[in-house]
């Protein structure tokens, strides 16, 4: 078919696909009104793995938008979303899309108001992008890798201890799950190719559908 027909069908089929994935209970959550709603949604889960994912976006024309979307980490303009996954490779939550300049933890605090007790019943696995998590949130346990000390006059060759290295290794075995989940979502080219769609809601729908289809595949493997 030609590009015009493909474009028309895409927007007609978006709602059908979303309703189907929702009917199959494989769509991740995108918002919670309060901690009680989240705990009810995750009532059979005790461990949450939190991370953020970035995807390339077409360079905005507006100078302010260019600055807002430029990711120093990726060295390009990006969108960023919070991802929460379970130990069985399911995407539990996909946050709304933010410009790539935003810090992972800064986004997270906007989505989960620190004034509420969101995570007290969960074990939390995070990476160094979420340093300071324990100052804002209570949890059953918080596992974050040990950070290598900064070089100084008193410590010219900083190193982690063997115990710290072993603990980091054990944590990475579990945290790699969320990396595999994000990699699985990005099998879909809409999250790999530079995103060029200018309709505002499509950037959120795209990653939501990709995560739902990933969850569907995982559910049908087991």
C-alpha cells in the first residue's frame, strides 16, 4: 500500500490494538492515583526493578526544544520514559514521555510524589541514576550498586572492596532483567529508529504498545 493509506490505517488500528492488549491484561500501568491503587495492581509482586529508557527523536526546530531534548548521555536528542519491571520480565509500568535532558530520578519524583508512601511493601532494585532514593522513599529494601569512591589526595587509587564488588555482581544479575525487558521492547523499530511523528500523544502510545506486545510474548512463553 502507499504511504497515505498506511498512515490512515495506523491511526485507525491504534485503538483496536490497545483495546486488545488491555483485554488480554498485558498492558502496563501508566499512572496511579495513589499508593493503594499501585499496591493493589502489584499485589502479587514483591520486587520492582526501576530504570529509564531513551529513544532518539528528530532534532526539534525550536532552539529551546532542542536544548530540552538533548541528552548529554546519548549525545543526541531523545525521549525518555521510566520503566518498572518484575523479576519475571514483565513491564509493570511505563511512565509518560519526557524530553531527554531530564534526569532519570528527577522524572521519577515527578511521577511518584515523594510525599506519599509508594514503596514501603516492595523490594526495590535501582541503578546509580537513582542515588538518593532512600532519602525520598521508604521501601522494604533498596538495592543500589556501590559507587566507586572519587579520586583524591588521600585516596589516589580508589577501589571498591571485594565485598562491595561481590554485592554489585549479585545485584547486576537481577538488574539485568530490566535491561533485557527494555531490549525486548526495542525489537520494535518504532523505538529504535529516530522518532519523527509530530502528533503529541503518539510518542506515549508507541512505547505503551511496544511494552504490551512484549508482555504478551512473555506471557505466552510460560
